[in-house]
C-alpha cells in the first residue's frame, strides 16, 4: 500500500539525501531499534517471556516476516537469545565466471 503522493515522496527523499551518510546510518539504526523495542513490548504484552524459544520465534517472525524461511527462524530461535544478538555470518558468493572479461 502506498498512500503517499509523488510530491511528498520527493520532498522526503530530498530531505533524507541532504543528510550525511553517517546521519542516515544513525537514522536507520534508530528506526531499527525502535521497531525492535515495539515488537518486544507487544510480545511481552501477550504474555510471552523474553528469552524463551516462543518469544524468540515470534520476534523473528514479526521482525523479518517472509524475509527468512520458517526453518531459518526456527533454527535461530532454537539457538538461544545470544544467537539473536550476534551479527549473522555473511558469505560472499563466488564471482560469476560468465561475467569475467
């Protein structure tokens, strides 16, 4: 759903892009942290206990939605609270040989 006019989108983009890269990263981190806190608060309001498998699983489902496959969510949730606070290991794909010149 997009109920924002093209003019409003352009104004917002111009304002954001007028900031330094560092300011934009700080904005992004603050938005992420706010979202995380809202999700945690809603789960606690539902009676889930922080640190439990069910809490971690529901958190991941809400935070990442369909971005993560269900089996990935279950595996991360099963690892424990520490796994959710560590940065994921990112493996670079090997270069595509067909693009080599």
